[in-house]
């Protein structure tokens, strides 16, 4: 498969549902940020020690869910093309909650503000957390602009919950990464 | 996605260097016209769109033979009843509920998904089939009888006698630039990357707010 098509050279691209849109449209901004988020999360996985294969698998499963939610963001709500998309339910958000609880159980209680940093994997998880928050903001902006008074679709509601929960997961993951490296949190001294 | 085996039932020339391959219909295969199957060959894979309908007894493909091509050679040498391993169905290039008048644009064997559309009941829209010479116009009868507007676009000089009156002398891009009324359409493009790129540029320039569905053969 060729990587370049030349069909996006004039500042437009095609949505999965066929519409030609500007590359600066809110929909493109949203799934572009989702793509960035997925890339940073890949870097978190790459920075883990080889012994952390279980955590790597968990992170890769999240990357798959991000790709699947990206496909929804790249499709106009209600378009016929959505029949090719995998339904995005509330389950991935529920899975994140379980993972958060599981990591939290092994962490010391949080009694102070933490500074983003520490081990490389933890630092990358903090970057991923901030990109995730931005992605969530873009997705909300898209919903507010394009869905108007009709409100978001059920799928979009699930994606918004997933993104919100994912930034919590990434915060806890950052702490967990420092913890398993024996470094602990980088505390704010203020 | 599923994995299937299918045996060769028939193989015949549709045009110079273009074969139609007919395989037994794998049990359990369900697909939407326009989708393709992947041939798992010895050490390589090839994707081909079915020209047959989902309810046909065989699955049929039109395949351009390439000099020195591995698949071309394997297909030529395969005996009747030879078994192929396939996966699929793959792809999303299917006829959508129309939002605008449909314009189908194909070059060469890129006409395959449109043959499947027409055989499955699509009976509205303009089809441009770009070929170098008239003897490479595939499935003309199927396309012409299904669609009200079927225009072969023949890029090399040709003798008009014996060919459709409406044949256009020139490339599909020339037809779109010179003959298609400005407006908003649902474009379906299937063919080589250069055609896709050039037609997309025209769409962005002349047919703003159109929808665009693409299947690239490269």
C-alpha cells in the first residue's frame, strides 16, 4: 500500500463517511489530537522495562481503543459508513476504572501535589495525560459545534467518558511507573 | 474477517491481458458489493474486488495480467480445480445511501466494484470508464444496461465505428473538467493513484461539498 496519495495536498481530506473537509476543521483537530495521544501512549509503553509485559499489553489494548474511537471521530454521526465501525461502548471506560483501582491499591496514599516527572516512563505518562485532556476538550468542542441541541450520540458519550477516565488512568499510571522504579512521586514542595 | 478455500472453476480472457477468474463460492462467505478478497499465495498476497454478486454461485474477479508478475504467472499455471486460500471480505468501498447524484469513475480493472454495484441493482448515476483503447472496455453490456449514463473515456485515438456513440475521446479527468455540470455529487473513484489524485484535485476545485469514496489500485 502506498503511503502517499496526493489527495490531501490542497488542505482538505476525506472523512470516512466521504465528506471533504478542511484539515483545520474541528473534527480533524479532534482526531488529530487523538492520534497524538496514541503516539505518546506508545512512547510510555516503549519506556517500560522489559519485565512489565502485562502493563505493556494493557497499554496496547488502550491504543487499540483509541484507534477505534478515532474511526468514530473521523465519521459524520449517523452516516451509513458507521456500519463498518466497531461499536464503542462504555466497557473500555469501565476497564480503565478497574485498572486504576488495581494500580492505586499498590500506591501510597496521595497526600500532596506531585510534579510531573521522575522516571522517563512516568514523565511520558504525564505528557500523555495532558494530551489526553486536550483531546477531551477538542472532542467536547466538536460535539458542541456539530451536534448542537440534539446532543452527542451514544457512541460519542462513551468516547467522552473514555477520554475523561483515560486521563485519570494516565495520572495513576505515572505514579505507578515511578513506584515500580522505586522512585516514588516527585513531590511539590509548596 | 474469515479465511476460506475456493477452487478454480473457469478462467477466460475478457480483453487483451485481462482475465476473468471464477472460483467456487466459499461456504459462509457474505459480502457487500464493492468489497474484496485477499488471495494468500505462496509468500505473497493479492487483493481483488469481486465482480459477482453476493448471491451468485461463484465469486468472480477481473485481473490484469502483468508480464513477469508472480500472481499473473501463478494464475496462468493454475489448473481447473486448483485451490486458493482467501481471507475477507475486506474494504469499505460500497454503494452508500445517495446524498447526491452518483458519479463512478474507474480506470482499467478499477471498474470491478462498479460491475458488482450494477449487478446488485444500482441503476442510477454516471459511470466514466477510462481505458487506453476500446478493446479494454470491460463489462460494457452490464454497465450500459444498468446505468442511464455510461461513458467510455478512451485516451488513445480510436476508430468510432463499432463503439458507443457516447464514447469520449480523452481521459476521465478531461471529461470531468469539460462535460460534468458544476454541482455536488457522490464521487466513487477506483483506479490507479495518479487518476485518484487528479480527480480529487478537480473535485476540490469544481465540485465543492461533494462526497468522495476512494479505492486505490497500486
